[in-house]
C-alpha cells in the first residue's frame, strides 16, 4: 500500500465530530479552531468523501512553547502517507513556528513514525496502574496531613510552585500560566484524599493531589521546592497517607502522573510497582508541505 492516497484535507467541523466513525471517535477530536487560531483540526477524506484520517494541534495556556499534536488514521488506510500529509498540512497552519510535542506508550508503533521526523524524547512517565495496598511498603511521616487541612490559597500556591520546577527542565511553564494551572483544580481533585507535608512554621513542603475526574484516580505531586530538606521522606509519607486513604475508600488501583526525572517520586516507583510500561513524550519539528 505505497504512496499517498488521492485525498482532500479540510477543516474538521462539529458535524464531522457528531457523525465520526468508530475509529475516529476513540480520539478527542474537537472542531477546527474550537479555542483560537492555535487550535487546528483537519480531516482527510478519500475520493469518495469518506474520512480516512484526522489530525489536531493545540497550545496549552500552561505550556505555550510547543504545539501538542494528535493524529489518527483509519485502520484500513494506514502506512499510506496519510498521517504525513496531515502533519504537513497542520504545520502549514501554524501561526508561530514552534516544535510539536506528542506522547504515547513506548510500544506504540507511532513512535517509529515520530522518530522519522527526528523526534527527541524529553520525558517518560509510568503507564502502569498501582495497587493502593502497597502503601504498607512506605514509611509514614508525622508532618503529613490531609490537603483539606490547609487553605485553598496555600494549596494552589504550593501546587504551582511544585509544578513549575518539576517541568522547568523539559516543558517550562509560560509567564502567565499559574492561574490557568489551578483554574479548574477544585473541580478535579479530592482534597481529603490528597496529602501535604507541613513544616513547623506552617509552610507546605510537599504536595500530593488525587485527581478524580477520570475512570481511575490519578495521583500527582512532588516537593514544593527542588532541594527541599528531607524531601524524599516527606513525599514518601504523603504517598503512604494518600494510598491508605484511597484503599480505605475502596479504591484498589490508581495511576501516577509522575516523571522518571522527579527526584523524590521516581525512587518510589519500585516500591509501588515496579514500572513495566512507560509513556514517552517526544518533541519534533514538522515538515511543511511547501
């Protein structure tokens, strides 16, 4: 199945979304320019007007330095150059010449596709589910308490401080990103299941939040500063408490939103896992069609 299909690439509309075939509905493809000029979604059709692929790119208010991208091609039409054509068409529409960022399981065949564009791995994160019963493998800490015990303002500040330094080396935040980062926080987390480590002075030294807006809870966090004293034991205590709270609430499994470069969280993977599957985040530069 060599060569590129005769096809047309056009903007994806709300009608396309509502009438999408099953292979396209498995991805969250929003209509073209649903947010702004940086949010573009295209659909590829064959000569009969049938959808055979789609691609979308967008910028995050938190991370405006790169375009996130997602591509999907109908199973019967893969390896025919459709994804390449969609990617080039998206690159032609970029209002600003920024690199693309994409992520998937390391075993995803699309990793080879991105590698052909010079993809550079900038981060890895665990894909496994983790058993909350493994909390007993971790050490508790006397400074750890429920995140509901601190003020919203203090928790938001701690979360933004933590997020900023853990992403600074590979996916830095934009200059006005902190408000966007916490904008919907209280609709997504359970503060009673979440944990904080609070010093004698009342400062939050570590934060671990439980996101409950998906099929499984997601646990995310780190120390509030990169070089927090006793940071490893403080975060370990937060994970222990949160896993115990989840287990007590009847939650047997959770996901971790953590990175292999997190200095205090990553060392806990073996005790909680170990990790056998990784999500790889890749940066690459698109080729324009011209």
